[in-house]
């Protein structure tokens, strides 16, 4: 289960985006910012690596960045991680 702070952070910072992040993307994001790779995220969430890749791609698009590192940096800069 993901940290409720993730949902609160996303709601505060991205509530106005056209396609809001899904609950599963939120779970993937929470693990992504800890530095886990796709395989580790898939194992933790009991989903396929292909599904993780799909979620990560969607998150990258929604955040308007180029890659997963930029997603993590943006999350940290905007107060997701204390």
C-alpha cells in the first residue's frame, strides 16, 4: 500500500492536470522515487515488468518530463520526499 503523503502531494501539485494519475500509477511512483527498478517495482506490486514500464511511461508523460530520474527529481524538489 502506498504512502498517503503521495496522494496528498499529487493532489496538491497536480490536481489540475488533464489526465490525473491513477491509483496504480501512484503506487508505482512511490516505489520509483525510492530508486527501485522496474523489476523490483513489479515484484513488490505483483504485476509484470511490462505493466510497470507502461505505468512509468504514463507517469513521465503526465509529469511533463523526459525520464524516470526527472520524475523523481521533480517529486523531491516539490516536497514529495522530506
